[in-house]
C-alpha cells in the first residue's frame, strides 16, 4: 500500500517537472514569435511612410532620382521576404537607402524647413527607433530561448516540446559595425 | 566587470530587495516574539488585528493606486492627439520593454519630475510634470520614460505596498503594545512565570525601536528599487547616456514639485522632498550623484549586446 503511494507521488512529481519545463519552453518560443511579429508590424509602418516621404523630397529635389530609385527598389524587395535572415537583409537595405535619402534632404534648406517634411522626419525617426527596439526585443527573446534550449535541465525537454534554438535578427549595417569608442 | 553591466546591476538590486524584504519579515517575528516575552500569551490576539488593519489600509490604496495617485498629484490624463511626440517616444520604450501601453498623464508643475503607478502593468499610469516635458530633449525623455516603465515592469507599486504593509503592521503593533504597557495590562498575569529581567528589558527596547527600524528598511527597499529601475531602463534603451543626462538636468534644477506630501514622495523619479533636511538613511532615493556615477560606469562599457 505505502509502496504504491510512494510510486504515485514520484510519478506525480515527475509529471509536474515535465509540465513546468515543457510550458516554459513553449512560452519562450511563443514570445519569440510575438517579438518577430512586432518587428514586421514596425517594418510595415516604415514601408507605408516611404511613398509620402519620396514624394515630398521629390518636390524639392527632383533630379536626385538615383536616391529615390534605391529607396523604392529596397522597399519593393522587402515585400517578398519571409525568413528571419531575408527580412533582416531587406530591413538593412531600407535603413541604408533611407539614410541616403535624408542625407540628400540635408542639402535642400527649403525642403528641411517645410512643415510636411518636419512631420515626416519625426514620424520616420520614431519609426526607425521602434524598428530597432523591436529588433532588440526579438534578439533578447531569442537569447532567453536559446539559453533555455542549450542549458540543463531545460535542454532535456526541448525535443519533447519540439522547440529548438532560433536565429538572431542581424542587420547588415556598416554604421553599427564601427569599432566602439574606447575611453580611458 | 559584470557588476557594472546593467544585467549585473539588475540582479544585484533584485537580490538586495529580497534580502531587505526578508529582513522586514524577520523584524515582524522579532516584534511578535518580544511582545510574547513581555506581555505573555494573552497578546497573541493583537498580532492578527495589527496585520489586518495594515493590510486593509495599504491594499485598498494599492488596488486603486492609479486613480488615487492621479487625484493626489492633480495629474491629468493625456490622449495621443494632445502630444503625439511624447506618445511616439513612449511607444518606442513600450516596444523595447514588451510591456502593454500605459496611460499617460501630465502634472501642471514647473519642477521637472515624473512618476509611475498602478497595481499591475495593465493598469499602469506614467506621469510627467510640464516642467520635465519642457526641459528634456528626446534622448533624455526616452531615459526618463524607460525608468518609469521599469518601475511598471518590476512591479514596484506592489513591492512598496508589501513594504508599507509590514512597516505599518510593525508600527501598529508597537503602538498598541506600548499603550498596553502604560495601562499595565497583560503583564500582570505573567509576572511569576516569566521573570528574566534582561529578556524583559531587551523586548521592551525592541518594541520601542522596531517602528524606526521598519521605516529604515522601507526606505532602503525604495532606494534599491530606484537603482534597479535605472538599470532596467538601460536594458530597455541600451543608452545609459540618455537617462544620465536627464538625471543631470534634475540634479541641476533646484525647483521642487509643489505638493510636498510625503505619502507619495517615493513614486517620483527624483525625490520631491528637500534632500538636505532628510538624513541619508531615511531617503527614498539614492543620492542623484550616485545614480549618475552608476550610469556613467555603464556608458564606459561601450555598446552592450
């Protein structure tokens, strides 16, 4: 009788452990999915701003067509990306193209003073911040998930939960590749 | 090395909060034990009464903290159309933190300051004085918002409610027992059974000093939560320089938020009480120079991954 009780207690504890770690892994995995969805929402927002921005700049700097082309083609390419690596690549291309466009705008004082452009600039800088925070949040979540998948004891449960390590969102950006400032 | 990174800072401050809360718990036991030593078994009934009163008075204000604090500070809720730029910066931090969008309020006051409240992230309110919104640039504002959102994410309204409840219960207990002492109740029945004079004197000292110790612990917890919020803010923005220069603006500004109600002093980003008149041990915030130095140390680490 008492042996049976002990066996039942052991089984109950084992099930409890399994459920706890299984749920933890699933939760982390879902958090990564949600964080990725957030990146896509912000990228969509930025993509929606582009036509308006290009039109506004065109009004003052019509002959800078090469810069416009770059932004528009980068935007078009982004619509077909689905995997993390592809989305990140397209995202990096747009970020760079937009930076070129804003650099062009610097040379036109009339444009910079126009109220429409000022509004767009605020929208664009907040969207750019939102995109980069969404990337950071995604990468933090991937970091937690990957740590859980690779460390004991959660690593034992990863195959059962069908959860595996996920890819970081890495943007090719020459500006962020610069060596950090060293202060002494 | 790890002590200076925001992750190291966060876990160190979390650990210290747990220790301090454990200290609070231990203090309650010491008080109860002293009461039993001094007055005997008959006082046992007082303990649940004191804890009950403290619970009811604190938890009501915890549950309705969002509306009560808004009323006490005279803050007015904002819509997105009132200040789109402020909402943009808040939404950025919300994305970085993964928390739900809080309600946003503004307090008409020229002194730059801000606070966060609400019983959980779903009922969070963050508020800024008009003075702060005028004085801060985008990076500084982002740092302040990240600090307030850190309070929301770290559930500091709950932590301070727990601290206030225990401190309140200890104060009530000690007050009730010292009153009983003057009226000579309780002790008389036990004079023969429990006569160790040293134990009696010790427990009397404990009963008198306990409320003071509780307030000190409560202030220490508040200071640790402020330091924690600074570290968490950096984990959101990865930009210690923004919050650091915001704190420098606050440090340089000598104006003080008009309502000097000590009841809500702990919720502001910078203590609204005159720092010089309050001893360091009772302060609800770490000295602002100390916070600036901690953020500078994080800046010197360079960009963190």
